[in-house]
C-alpha cells in the first residue's frame, strides 16, 4: 500500500454533493477514495490521449506523405468518434 498524504481541496457545491452521495451509497468508504478514483480516471484518460497521439498521430505526421492527407472534416469526425468511444468505455459507474 502506498503512503497517503493529506491535502485540503475545495469543490463546487455540486461536486461536493456527488462525493457525499458516492460515500453514502456505500460505493466508496470515504471521500478520499472518491477523489482518488476520479484522479485515476483522469490519469487513464490522459494516458489514452498520449498513446493515441504517439501511436497514430505522430507516425502520420512524420511520414510527410501527401497521399495520406485526410480532409479536416474527416479528422474532426474521427477525433469526436474516438473521444466518444473512449468516454463510453472509461466512464465511472453512476
């Protein structure tokens, strides 16, 4: 088990209520677990974006092959589809 460090945070009222509801439902033992789970989600989200950029975007850009150019509307569609799918797959249970 990793050592814990105490910090003090302020949350908007709606987020504080959500934290309290998660604890009250028994889904989490305490407020710290709720915040830690949210931070794990954020870290996974960021790692997914980094991986996508590294594995898909950078190789395409560095190839400099004009025949691989994708119209901007298609790029936007793909990005939105990717983000929607990722959000569906990694959404915290309610």
